[in-house]
C-alpha cells in the first residue's frame, strides 16, 4: 500500500509541476526537448514532434528540458535561435520558471476546494479529551482524560478543529488553556521554552467523540459487515460502548479474533460477527504491538457550503499550509527546532501516504494537496537548480539589463546542485535515523 500510494503521489505532483513548465514554454514559443517523469537514465518513452515524452529510472522527481536553457543538466549548448529559452525576454522566462510552482499551488487549491465542496466543511464537534499521549507536551501541561477545553489564550473553542488551529497559531509562545474539570474551570499553562524541546510542538491529545462512526473504509471488516456512516456502535462482545475511547479500547484487544458487535441505525439494532484486522504499531514504550482494527473513523459533522465558500476555504487552507512551512523553516534556521524534528523525506512521505490511503480517500487527497503546497514552497526557495534559483538569476539579468555569462550560470548551477544533493543526503539521513534510532 505504501509503495502504490507514494508512487501515485510523486507521479501526480511531478507530472503537474512539469506540465506547468511545459505549457508555459509552449505558450511562450520555447522548444521543449524532453518531458521526463523521473531523472535519467531514460527507460522508455515516445518522441512526438520536437519533444521526447519519457519515463526515467530515478523516481521522486522529473524535469522539462528546454532548448537553450542552462539548468541542472549543465548543458551549455545555445545557438541563439528564436525558439531557445535564453532568446526570450526576461518576462517570458519568468512566466515559464514560475509556472511549475503556480501549477502546484493551483492543484492544492483545486483539491481542497473539491473536498470542501463535495463533503462540506468538516467539523469535529467535541473539545473533551479522550486520550493524553506521552510523546508530546500534553502531560507536562497537565491535561487529563475527560478535561473539556473551553478557551486557548482567551479565544473560545467549541470544536476540535479550533483547538488544533489555536494551538498551532500560538506555537513558540506562552499558551493558557482554560479547561473544565469536574465541573470547575482551571487554567493549564504551556511554557514557551518547552517549544524548543524535542516534540515540544506536539499537542498529543485525542478528542473524546461519541461512538458514532464516520468514514467506513472499504474492504475492512466494518464495511464487509454492512456498517454505514452515522451508525452508533453500542456493544462489543457484551461490553457497553459509550464513546470512542470505549470503542477503540475493546476492538484493539481482539486482532484476528471473532467478536460480536452491535450497532444502532435510526432506532434499529444490527449485529454481526467480525474479526478485527491485525495492525502493527509502536506503543508508548517503543515496542511493536499488534492491535485490531475494523476500519471506521469517528464522526465529523459536515456543513454544506457554496462553491465560492469552498474556493475561499481551499485558498485559505493552502496559504496556511505554506505559512506553516515558512514558520518551520524559520525555526530550523534560528535553531529553535532541529531538522530531525521538522524535516520529512521520501521514506517518511511514503509512510504517511500509505497511512493516509488506508484511512480513506478524503485524507489521501488532502495529503496530496498538502504535499503540492510544500512542493510549491520548496521550489520557489532561492536555491540554484530550483525554480527559485532560476528566478533569482532572471531578476539579476533584469536589473543588469544584460544576461550573465554562460560560464557564470553554469557555476551557479553547480553550486546549486551541490546544495541540493547535500540537502537530499540530510533528508535521507533524518528519515533513516527515525526508522532505526
């Protein structure tokens, strides 16, 4: 599942990124010599007109090779022909260079708009805590199961969505949580200095939803037994179920065993014998354990929204995703957080893509939208060999009113490739460290 999920994610994002460059180049009259998914060596493809459309051996990338452009291939062959990239005025080259980033930005907005419009605005209407983890700061703050979060830094919260949003907005600051516990309001404090600690950015809390189920994953035991979104699970092997914590606690105890589950739908009671699918995960002590899962997610309320509202939400969410990455880069540069805590590479992305695919198509496409926004942000960084690096060179040419020499551009690209390769090695090291250490 991970391999299939990640292969589609990278192929999808790379294709549309490079399609942006391709379409812009064609529009501006630049000849495209190759449109490749993956990096050389070339595996197979077909030449149509002037362009070789191909699949190459090294995944996790792709490129469009334009005539007369000095890019990461370090090809210095230019003739001055009108169809070459360097023969075009600066503004046309800026359009071509930025088209890939713009395409990724648009893809993220389109996906989020589609999810919002087809499903409506998803709201998790709970602020009561169902679980307190051990890997973040929740225990240090003092949260307890069944606490109800009322406000964060003076802002009232009524859904789990707003709890997450307000916590993220206040990261790297002192945070005051007003919670209701045993009928009384108390204040819990998150100290700013905790943010610099490992996992200090993680509020490892889970809400306490009811036992009403939301998404039912196809192919899993619940779907095969006929469960539907909106059903209330009321009993598992004779044990009454009142909330999501009861539900998951019982099901997780029976990986591969047969259990009797009862649920209610519109006043009618259903029951079925199910065998929760075994799933391996890491417990709080770092040991690998096997638990049971039937393939259901907790219930979200979906509020229908208009198309214009969906577009606005899709745009806003995409901007917020990019903004969070800008913050994260700042935390790394200032040393507030380590790269190991923030950066995720191909291995981590593959793992997350597999998990997103297993949890349902909505989560999978939301994950793709998030990666598309990250790809847009990463590519516009002013690093030679990235789109942002090419853009800086064009800005210099625009100011100087004459192009840089071919040798200068080649040297800049060589430095950029060295930086990029170093970054790739760092990312892979971080990924491997997470797995083995």
